[in-house]
């Protein structure tokens, strides 16, 4: 199955990171403490650490670590990681325009036109006799509970901003664990009428 090349994606040249479900992405591993994450991220670029709003009583204090590419001019973060005091690193958000490329069984996930990614995800499911999931914006994505696909406006195009996750303290699913900063980061309206109260609906 042929997927878009980096040049065809229309985004900046990217590093390539591997994804291991429930383990981590690239050099970042789920469960890392804040100090461990900062040490691992130092080789990637400049960092900014800030506190996250505690919007649910069940969640322990949480930090947001923004990792910026080493460039002369200030730029948005390429990767944003979220660390819970109770469970450590639980969410890694990869920026659609500047983040590293991460693939799911050969399917590139970062910076993709959302409609084209959906077509590829469905084609992959059909070829592999597998399932796919409908994400909050209403697009199909790989059937992996550890991947929450969000849409990010890049120029005039909605491009994919995947979140790689494990459940955090007190939450039942990855979607329940979504940081409020990521939930509200996307101003784009959902596509169609996909229900947001059941984002993990499986389709065949």
C-alpha cells in the first residue's frame, strides 16, 4: 500500500520516530517522571515546562512540557508531553506542522490531510481485515486505543495531530485522560455528526 512521501505531505522535513503501543514514542517512554522527561527531551531542543489546570479532582497535579525545534526564530512546539504526578508521562502530542513523523504499521500519522489519512486508514483496515476507529472530529483512524487523532489547522488545510497515550490516574480510557489543553486546542468543528460521547466507536 502506497502512502504519501514527506515531500508530498507539504510540511517541514521531519525526523522519524517509532511508536510502540503502551511503551512510548521515539525517545519518550510512558511513565517517565518529569525529571526523566526533561533529561530525555534535552537532546531534542528547547523546552518550556508549565503547570496544567487541574480540571478534574481525580487527576493528580500535571505538567505540560513543550519541546521546540532548535531554530533561530521562536517557533511553536514540535512535541508537547504531559506528565502526571501519579503515573508519569501519559500523553505525547505531535504537532502537525513541526513534529516528527510517526507511522502506524507503515501508515504515516503526522501532518496528513485528514481526509486523505481517513482514506488510507480505511484502505489499511480493508487490506488487513481489521477495524478502524472514528475520532472526535469524525474521521477514521487506526484501531489503536493509544492513538487519539486530532485535527490541526495548518494554512488552509486540516492536518493530523496525533496524541499517543496511556490512561492516567483514575481514568478508564485514553479519551477520558485527554488533557484539557489538547481538548480545547482544536478550534475546528467536528466533521459530520459523529457522536463525541463515544469516540471509540469501532467500524469495519
